[in-house]
């Protein structure tokens, strides 16, 4: 039998390739070894994710429940807590009654968190149970409205999702929906005015708190090459999948918006051009500060993709999905700087 170090080498290779079938084979072998026990919860969490990606939902549920029992308390990309993930998996496994109970438990764990309600609504919608989604959207939207600015992203998600659910159910927008949509329209109008004002007078001095930022961004066709070219970049982003990289950029942009930055966008980096730019100036292309300087120069030339797109527009990450179904769903989690 392989020792844990040998299995970990194979796991590392499978992680780089997103080979979920191999992960689902290797992790149970690791779990049989005594030296893996201190990391039992982390292994089970990873195993649950591998099963989920393979559509083996019952096994994913069992692994996640074992992870929680083993003390897992980490963060999830698309769910506010582990109980919400288990509830979602139960729905996808067709175990609706169990899922109903699991969602209620997730709510008890985060009763004042509208992200739990949005996650439940999204999960029910995803399996076509729109009538079950609506009460979750209603309560979540009421919470988001009560909390205010701190929940603006969740407020947008719930407003749009609830509008779609009402339409599917053949119901007219009620007072809650009309009030929420009016606030969304006002926010979008203010953002358009800020952007239009900048484009009308791009040379006008801007106070620091209203500055403009173009975030250096490697599009999908450049991302893998960036990981291979610069070890520090790969370490910063843990050699993660492109979707996780984009989610981190999305969260950084939200943080900047919270600092009242007037104009935000992404500056796509073509590696060959960036390398040539660094060579001309005698700069180290691996340094993140130099990427930021290059992005600033691109902004000055007008090479910037404004952020955020409208909810129903294509996502900025070029996934082909609408923004509301893609990067707008990025959950709050630690994100490295670029």
C-alpha cells in the first residue's frame, strides 16, 4: 500500500488536472491511513466536492456530513455554510423532503444572513421547484432591505431572482418587488452617471476616494500560461481553476467599490505584450507591482472593460453565462491581491 506522501503526490497531479474521478479514487485510500487522521475533515470536504462534480450526490452528502462531524469549519465557494451545501445536494439527489428540513436547519444557523435564503431559493429554482423558492426569496429580500448597503450584492441577486420566480409562477410583482426593483434601478442609474461623467472628462482630477482603477486580469487563454510562467502568481492563486481566480477578482472589485472608487474595470493582460513592455523598461515581469503599473498604462490608453456589467449582460469573465448566473454569485472569502 502507498504511504500518505505517495498518495499526496498523485493527489497533487489530479488536482492540477481537475481530475475528479482520480480524486474520488485516491482520497478514500488516503483516509485508510492513520497519518491522514489529523486532516480527516479537509480530505472529506475535498472528497465531497469530487463526488459532487461527478454527479454522485448521495456519496457527496455522506462525505460532507462526515466532514462536519470531523470538525470541518472552512469556507465554501458557493454556499454560506456546510448545512446549505448538504441541503443543495439533497435537492439534486431528489431527496426533497430531507432537503426541506436541511434548509430550515441552515436558516437556523444563519437566520439573519440573506445569503442563506438566496442559496436556498437558487437551489430550489435549479431543480424547478419555483413555488418553494419564492418564500425564501421573499424573506431574504426583506432581510437584505433591512440590512441596507452592506448586503447590496445579495440584494441585487434576490431582487432579480424573485422577479424571475414571480414571472414563472404567473404572478404580478407585489409591493416588496416593486420597491426593490426601484432601488436597483436607482443604484444602476448612479453607477452609469459616474461612468459617463468620467468618459466625458477623463482628464479631470479626481479625489483619491473617487479614483479609477483597472484591475490586471488574465483572460482564460492567458491564465494557465501565467500560472506556468510565474511561480509567485501560481502560489498566490493556489493553482486554482480559472473560475476561482475570477471569483477572487470579483470580490476585490467589490471591496474597491466599497471604498467609493468611481470607475472600476478590468484590464486584460496579453502575456507576450506585457513581457515586451517589461523588457523595454528593465522590469521584473513576475512582480505584481509591475503588472499593476502595466494595467494603469492600459487604462490611460482606454483598454479597460467597465465593471460591473448589468445583471443580464454576459459576464466579464467570458464564461458565456449571464453575470447574474456567474461572477455575481462569487461568495465572500479571502482573496489575494494582484
